[in-house]
C-alpha cells in the first residue's frame, strides 16, 4: 500500500481547508456585526434617554418662562389680557416651529427622491447599451 497522495486527495483537502477557513471568517464577521450593532443600539438608547430628559427640562423651563411672562405682564395689563398675550405668543411660536418642521420634512423627501432617481439612472445606464444592441 502506498501512502502517496493523489491529486484528487490534495485537492479535496485543500477544498475542505478552504471551506473551514471560510466558515471561520463568516462566523467572525457575524460576531463582529453583532457587536457593532449592539454597541450602536446601546449608544442610541443612551442618546434617546438623554434627549428625553432634556425635553422634560425644556418643557419645565418653557412653563416657568411663560409663567414669569404672565406675571410680568399682569403687573401692567389686566390678568386676562396678560394670559391672552402669553397664549398668543406661544401659539405664534408653535406655528413657526411647525412650519419649520414641515419645511425640513419637505427637503428630506425631495433629497430622498432625487437620490433614488440618481441611483435608478446609474443602475440603468449600463443596461441601455445592452438593450439597444
């Protein structure tokens, strides 16, 4: 009996090694991706928590500013008029912020539409030469 390897044996061994190494690389990539997105999710959760706390403090600050404005105006005007002025200024502020939010949303939609049409044009440009032949 000969212990010499045939080309088929070495080729099969090489393929098995290649498959084993590819599997290890794929598993390492999966672990790396899981670690990356876990870290990203934890970071996003921390940011969301801090943003929520900041929003709560912002609401309290706005309440105190409005109350101080009402008290200040009520020394000059009647309390009902001071309340009306404060409510009107808050309504104007809400309208301006709402308008700005809609404008920002329209700009985002327009940029997404533009980038989508650019991607479609880039993807279809190599196919046009094939389709016209």
